[in-house]
C-alpha cells in the first residue's frame, strides 16, 4: 500500500532536518529546546491526494492519513477524498476521535458503491475547546464510498477528525493554560490540546489559545485578566526574554494576575528559565518603561504553585504533631491541649486551623493551632465525611442521611453553613470529598446503586449561598466491587486514589489512571506536589507514616520516635498536608 504512504518531515523552526516514514507508532522526536524556547521540532505529515487507481480501502487509509496533516489545517487535501456533496457537509472542526486501529472489515467492492468499516478501540475524544477526554469504547465506524470518473470517493463518514494516538502526539501540543480563581488570587490549570500550526511557533500558538479563554468545564468558575477582544500580534525573543505583543493592555489592577497567567502558561515551553516582557501594538507597555515579568512570577503570585518546604502533620497518642526536618515530631497544642482519641482524620487549613471528624462521624469540629484556643463544632449530621479545607479558609463535608442520599455542606469563618447545589449527588452515597488547592477542582468518592465505588472530579462554581458543583466526570470507574479507601490531591491537576486493595492510582480528567506501587498496610494518604505520604498499620495493629521514595520506588518509614522508625502501638497515623 505504498501509494498511500505519507512522509513525516522533522522540522526545526521551518527547516527540514530529516525524513522518516509515518505509521501508527509514535515518531521519536528530540524535544530539547536548546537556545530557543519558541520553536520545537515537530513531524510534518504531508498529505497526498487520492489516485484513481486506489481501492476503496486505500482511499479510506489515505483519508485517515490526510486528516493527520498539520500542514493542511483546513484539511483541503482530505476533502479531495470526499464526494462534492459530502465535502460541503464534513466538518473537521467538530471534534477529534482518538483511536487504536485493529482492522478493516473485509469488503466486497461493488461496481459503483461499497462500504469499508474501521474497527478498533476509541481511547479518547478531543472537543472543540481542546479538552482531552479519555474513553474506552468500541470503534466501529463505516465509510461509504461511491465510484466515479476519478475513482472511489467517500460519500459518508463520521464527522470531525479521526486520529490515531500517534497522530495526536504529532499533531497536538499538550499545554496547561492558567486562569484566575473567583477571588483573583490563585491560578487554576486548564489542561488542553492545541493543534500545532507549522506557520507559527509553539509559544504563539499557546498564547493565542490562552486569549480565547478557558474550556467549557472552567468557563463559569475562573477569570482571565485579559480584556475581551485582546488579540496576539506576535511572540518573539529579545535578550533572553520572551516578548509577547498584544493589541490591548489590561486594566491596571489586573497587571499582576495577567503576568502570573502568562508566566505559568509559558513556563512549560521555556523550561522556567526565561523572563517575559509585554508590549502593546509593538510599543513599550508604559510610555517610557517596559513591563517585564520574572521567570517564576506565578510562584510569587500564587505560593501554592511551588509551595516549597511545607511540613506535614499527623496523629499519635491522641495528639496532633508536626514533622520536623530531622523526621522527629513536635507536638502541637490544639484547642484545650490535645486532639483526644474522640477526634480523627485531621485537616489543616491555610490559615492555622485544624478540623477533625468525631469518631462516631456525627460532628466536624475546628480549633486554632494555638495554645488556649477552643474546639468549636462546625457541622453536625447523621454521618459526615472527613473534612476538607479550601484555599479560602472554607470548610467542606458531606452529610449522608441514608445510603442513597448525600448533602454537600460548606462553612466559612462567619459560621454560616451553606448547602452546596449538586444534583448529581443528591441520590447517591458520597464516601469522601476533597477540594483541590486551586479551590476550583473537587473530587468525590461515590457509591452507586449497586454498591460499587468510583471517583469523580468536578468544578466548584460560585461562592457563599450560590455555590454549586458542576460537570462531575468519572476518573476511576467502578470496577467489579472495587472500594476506595482514600483520595488526596497532588496538585490542581492530579489526584491520588487509594483502593480497597491498597493499590495506588494517579488520576486526572485528561488521562487514564496510572498505577503506582501498592502497599497492603496503607490506610490513608496525603500529598503535596512531589511528596506522597501514607498512614499505615501492620498486622499487629502498630502504626507508622510512610513516605514514597521516587528514586528507589519504595515506601519508607518516616517518623522517628526515640531514634527509631519502627511501627508502634500508638504510633503516627493520618498524615495531613495543609489543604491536602
């Protein structure tokens, strides 16, 4: 089938470097950015028009290959595979089906009309916003072809693009766009796929997508500092700075948020080492002064972007402790003195408070992390989930009046309690709820009507009495009676999930869950960027906090007591990072 073969040209800033054959296997491309953060090598898939001598199957193969050509963004070559009537109806911008091909169904070609069916597995969908949605469904797509003077042409086919996983890797740039939370104080990641434009550099393509605004999942939950209608003129480099030239300035009180948005969004392309400058219509941002942005401006704006050294807390002997640099704990005097055995599952706020669940699950209480403070009941209910703080110092829990009903609750320092609107959770049992550190994403463990448990991630919209959770999407599906022990946010994008079999998964809305090393002793987990901790118990009921060592790929005992990290009867348990 050499007649329908394509070539991929490895390109650096428009200069061809080598020619390699394409296929369903990913092309190995050197992604080192060398001295220029604006241009990466990419594989140019050059489409070929159909030949009158091709079979119907070869025409479908050629059409699929032409859909993967980034050098033909309007898919003009792909349309040559279609009849005139269908070419006017086919919309390549309606979304992308990502698949693994298994086979074509053998067909007996008729003289004037035939059908070729592509079979395989759909692994994802990419919507018009660029959101990547993992799937696992059967691919069974028919292509109807008719024969004319120019050979076989496709008269009916699925709308949108159909790309193999390797095609997507070549044709799309995976980027994290950053927007502002509802308080304009924090950054929220929006993970999207951006089509590669050979006439542009990656930074320019990314900023253009940023200016279009957030994807549909975050549109009602986040803000953008850029004025509506702002367009990008160009992205260039000057004296080790990335220069972003816009058509409009931002409002004066939005300069810091805008700077953080740009720095966070482009840091992945610049390896975090280049500073930035903003210009407007080719001129200095101010009349006589340049607007320069530090390479890590996002970290100064939002400390949770790179939180640095944050010491975890844990329970031991009925008291709350904080782990020191020497792996030795320091007891924290909470409330009247100690946590007490009646309070479990501590959660630490961003403002020096601890919340804990009563052992019978009917109360969530709060106390300051200071001597002399008093415990105050914040929630009472029939059966409450362990508490979770968000970055606004708001406390969350879920009350479960029955096995088939749940009410999401939140309260702030004003003491007012609000019911959060979540229709999808009203008639199910919510086992756990955790708010991400960006204050916008939220994860819930849900038990469905058959008793199976799954993990969903949604979006928090609104504040106060108008708060609601929308767009819940399953990231760990119910699987053969699977149970979920615990969940913990790694950051604003990824979530750790501990199953009932002590298998540890890393999940997100945009990727299939990845399995990490399990440990049968693990009961609870907490995480903060690169640190992952677990509360563990051995066969004798002794306890210890374990830390995941990525270098050795092993769980290691962490807390020293009397110079030893052995498991002990009332040893460390329930580790908790702030907002973890």
